[in-house]
C-alpha cells in the first residue's frame, strides 16, 4: 500500500485528439504488477471523485503506468487540465482481472474511440503470444481517430472505420464481409458500449468467441459497493471483480446502457457548473 506522501507524478502528457489525452504517471507499485486488461482508479484532489481508467501501457523499469481518457464530465475535464510535473492525489490499482492472453491462432481486435489506446496493449500482447492479429480502429469522425501508425506497426492487418465515413469504412458493417472470408478464433472489442454490442452482434452468427470490456459506473472498484452490477448470461456479476472483460454474446447491453445513464442529468449540471466556474461554458458566456 502506498503512503499518501508519495506522489503520482505525471511524467508525460500527450494530446491524442481533441478532448482525448494520454498520461504516463509515476506509480512503481502498480507498474510492477499491471497486466493488459486491468484498470486503475484515479483521484485528482482531496475531494475528487474516483474515476476508473484502463491501463494502456506500463513500464516496469521506469515504474510508470499510462492511461488515456476522454473528457466527458467534470472529473475527466479537470484531469485534462493537469500538466507534466503535476501530481495526482491517488492512484489505486491494478484492479480487475487481466485479459486471457494466449495463442488462439487468428485474433480480431476492435477498438473504438478512446479505448483504441488500451486495445493496442492487448494487440501487442496477442502478437507476442504468437497470434496473427487483425486490428480495427474506429471513431466518430476522422479528426478524433488516433494511433493508426502504432496499430499498423503492431498488427498483421489494419482496418479503419468512422461513423460518418470521413475515413476508412463507414460503420462496422464491412466486418461481416471480412468474417465471411476469413476465419477468426477470437475477437476482442473495447470501446463505447453501443460499439461493443454491434461487434458482438456481428461475430455471434460466425461463432467467434468475443470478449468485451464493460465500463459500468464504479465506486470502490473492489467488489464492495455493488454499483457496477452487470448481467451476463442471466447472472448478476460485478464489473470490477468479475470483469471488466466478459463474453460479449452473453452481456445484457441494454441494461448496461440504461444503468450508465442513470445520473446523466446530475452529471450534466455538475459539468456545466464547473465550466462556468472555469470562466465560460459551451454557449460562450463568460464568468463575469
Ligand atoms: C473499468 C472501466 C474502465 C474505463 N476505462 C476508461 C478509459 O480507459 N478511458 C476513458 O476515457 N474512460 C474509461 N472509463 C469511463 C470513465 O471512468 C468515465 O468516463 C469517467 O468516470 C467519467 O467521469 P466524469 O466525472 O468526467 O464524467 P461524469 O459526468 O461523472 O460521467 C460521464 C459518464 O461517464 C460514466 N461514469 C461516470 N462516473 C463513472 C464511474 N465512477 N465509473 C464508470 N463510469 C462512470 C457514466 O456513464 C456517465 O454518464 C472506464 C470505466 C470503467 C468502469
Ligand atoms: S465498483 Fe463497487 S462493487 Fe464494483
């Protein structure tokens, strides 16, 4: 257990895309144990909320872990304002179960939006385990797509897709043709819940085991509060200690989407109040 006097210094800050950042943070205890698929819980300040973020890299020698985040609400926006040299109040981890990495044969890895960053850690591990890896990276529009070169360097084949077709394929429907031509032994999908549901629906008729990373609302991340309940194969499980990875063909995605949106009105108010405090909001009004 780390003492509070020890700091979690941000050693690298990278802008991946507008509102999407990657931090490399000094955390030797976490770096020593971290594995692909696990996550950390970040606390920014003394009164800050706990936000779970997936580990997208670790360096055991340097004693650092990296995570990438999308600025969606108050805490992630505050996090985005921190800079290299700043310290986090606390970082807990590694949490959750590591991914099952072994030689499956032919693996399809699909990453959407900010989760492209942690997906590439799995791509790397799957390659090192001897798999042939096809990677799909997707985003809403081409301007927020990142790490294409990194994906190409690690994978045997890369496809790019955007929701509006501004780069690569339009949507993920093209995957049906890919799967009809080539046999895959495993699929990994990480990204927005709707995207993981779409990928699971596409792979199901082909009988490809599909692993998704679920992101229910979490508090402690250690199996104590029950907030992160998800239904998988008709059973109630905890996202934090039973996951975060689950069989995508068994997940009740509709329930997950509903539960993720439970606090949306409150989250919007908190985020807009915070923006006003910062001196402006989306409508362009200034603080004064
Ligand atoms: C295991 C796990 C791994 C995750 N990995 C990543 C990642 O690598 N990168 C990334 O950008 N995001 C990731 N998330 C989602 C991230 O935790 C939320 O976006 C973040 O907590 C939002 O906080 P906020 O205060 O900025 O936004 P808020 O305004 O509080 O919330 C915005 C939305 O984020 C979700 N959310 C809010 N609080 C939590 C919470 N405590 N736990 C989970 N979801 C929450 C809700 O759906 C909510 O509607 C992950 C979530 C989980 C559970
Ligand atoms: S976050 Fe509390 S039980 Fe999973």
